C-alpha cells in the first residue's frame, strides 16, 4: 500500500483488517516517515503557519511526528467544540520501547 502510494504520489487506499494506527506504527518503524494529523480535508500542501508551542511561544512551523499514534488525536479532534486549551504528550521509555500517551481537553 505504502510503496504504491509513493510511486503514484497519491493517498494510501487503506483496506487492511488491521487498525490504521497499527499500520502507521509499522510504517514508522520501517520507513523514514513523518505523520501530520488533521481533520482538514483542504490541505494540498504543507506550509509553515503561526502555531503556539506548549510553553506559549509562537513559532512558524508545520508539526509532524514519526509516531504512529499521536496524529490520530489531531485527526479526530474537533477544535470548534473546545472550551479551553488542550494538551497532549508522549513519554517514551527507550530501554523497554514503551510509549505512554496523555491527552487532555475540555469540551
């Protein structure tokens, strides 16, 4: 699926019985791939935009990660229903190769 999408410069037509996040985790281990999670279907090209970092500082950036799970949070988050801030983090323990995810939002 991935190789075909790269050759054709298109979207991945996902038709596996495995959950999508497992596929992304698999890709993140085998390919030098970055993922961006968004529910905006109008993105044709990624361009740096004004963003706020966790510490409140502004930066012009495109956020992406090699993590196969974290982008799902952004892909399903409906920011228009937020009443305040949202937070997320991932703690990776390298020796055991475990990751712990934290997601918090007030709807």
